[in-house]
C-alpha cells in the first residue's frame, strides 16, 4: 500500500471519527469514562519479547546501546561473540520461538491470578510479532519463527474467560529512515506515522481486537505528529472494541501523566499515595531489564515478598500492577519467572478478595502501625487491612478503622474469625493465631477483613 492510499484511508477514518461521539481532541478524548473492568482487574502481566531476546544481554535497548551510543559493554560483547560485520538484523533469523506454546503461556498467566495480558507486538526496534503489511521482511511471519505470534497469543487468551488481551505498540522506531527524516525536519513532516505507525495500530485493533492498547515511545515527537487524538477518536467511536478498550497515556511528547485512559507517569511508578486519576504501575521482575537476560544473577530478580508488596501498595493507592516478564528467544518462560507468577497466584487465591474489585479506602497506609495497607469494598461494608509483616507479639493494632462491638466482625482470610477489642482513641487490637497454625498455601502477606467497619 502506498503512502497516498494510506493517507486516504486514514483521512476517511478520521472524518468518520469527527462526526461521532468523541472528537479528535484531548478535551473530548479525556472525557471518556474508563471501562469498569480495568479498575476491577487490578493485576496484569507485561511481556517483552522480540529480536532483542536473541542477544539477551543488557537490555531490550540492545540495538540502540550497541549501534548508536556504542556503550563499551555492548561493543565488547559483540566483538567477543560475533564475527566482524555482524548486523543487528542478523539476529532476526535466530529469533526462532521453537518452544513457544501459547496455551502453556496462558495456563501460567491464569495461574498467576492476572486478569489482563499485555504483549509487546513491536518495540522500538520495529520488528513486529505479526505479519504486518507495513513491516515487510521485518516481522515474525517473514523472518525467524515464520508464525503470527500475536494471533497465537490472542487465540489462546480468549480460551480463558478471565483473561483479557492487551497489545503494546511503540510509536517510533530508532533507525527507520522515514522516522529519521521526519526527526531531521523537526517533525514538520509526518511521513513515518502515516505510512507505518498509524496503519499498524489500525491493523492490530481490527485484526486482534485488544482490550488494552498500550502505546509507548513518542520519540520526543508531539501528539499532533502522531495524530494520536484522531486514532483514539476512531478507537472509542468505531473500532470493534470501542466499548471495552482502555488506553494508557503515552501518545506523544507531553501527554504522559496528562492524557489518555489511565496514567503510567513513569516506568516502575509507585507514588505511595492516592491519585485522583486511574493509574498503572508497570514494573518488571528483573529489576534491571524488561527483556530476558542470560547473564542476570538471582539478586537482580525481585523476591515474591517484594512483588506482593508492590501489588498491595499499588492497589491500596488506586492503581493497577502490570508485572513484566521477558521470555527467551526460543519461546520458553524461564523457571524464575514462572515461579514468581505461580507464587503470586498462590497468594491471590487466599487474599484476592482484598485486591480484585476493591476501591481505595479513605486511608491507604495505617497512620501508626507500619507495613499495613488498606483496601475496601463499600458494597460489602468491608475494609481489608493487609499486613506485609507478621507481628512479633501475635497482636496487631489497626488505628484507622471505626468499629462497633457487637456489629463489626473480624477474620483472617484463609483462616477464620479473630478476637478483637477496641482501643482508644480509635481503632482496634486484633488477636492473631500463631503463624505456625495458619494452614494457607502462602505466607508472604496476610489480610484481616473487617466487616461492618468504616
């Protein structure tokens, strides 16, 4: 498809969008209510997988650090392990995915307790995990696996009613000549978005019907260059997922934490307090990379205690947690990632009522007792106090709930009812059982449920 044809098609779509409910401007786009399912879900899995998974060294930014910044560790790595003249594109045939089994992945994700999955369909390297018409010979159908990996993942996820499909897509590409030309023109021309980025986005939505569109990589170009509001107006008005789709806030320079369906604000974002807009903490189990690294030591992986803490703090402050893994180039999820995901699922089987379908309470962190975070279910008149550490004296004082003897009931999720007494000036002291007698499949954090408390 030529540039003229693409421009015509997009123009028709944008004209249609302008006549619909949401106009292609931020005031209108930002007025759209966030579909309820996203806030209820609380927990998702991020997947960074691509050609960068082949060298599996340093970062998913391998190409940029090696070829553009020429960082010494990357240059030395290539000189030691690959012949002179080896190009980054030579990694693509090695991205084989021979062990990729979408059903196996989906079973692991379902076991983790996650409710939505966000697959990286194209990172800044430009390689697409589907046979995009707009990425000839630089996609997983033409090169490497010779398979439509997005389609396989989408089909497997739809076999699980509790899992929703999300797709990550990078707006820019480091070394695409059209993007480089537009950048050299200070983005006064827009050859790249109209011939590459926007057609790809339409292609992804129409073909795979994702319920999360996770945009990234503005390349310092403004949203007008990307025509982001035009695309979003179509997405919200006319697309096949217009009623359920959610989007993030990375739609051009200056839009992050300001525009879009929910805010990400920064990678590994954890404000520690309640925000007045729905947000997401996208973070990664490997603390130093989003992609798989063959040389990562165990100390670089977050422990299950750290991951549960991140989930609890995030949900207490009104956010969702998007926890990233990096599969290997052959399509296997490494045991360390699988273990962490299954451990999260074990914890959520017991403590899920304090996470899913909850709302932020009037207090996020206990005002006196450390390592206690709150969530609530107003419809059930329930408050959940999540203890990140087990008290040494077998009692815990919850200082902020307002309770009434004879009316308030207290229980430990996975165990049963607990004895309690009021304390002055407010709150309650809860008597906990010995940790050794609690027969639950996980002991990384514990939830005290207060029914009839405010």
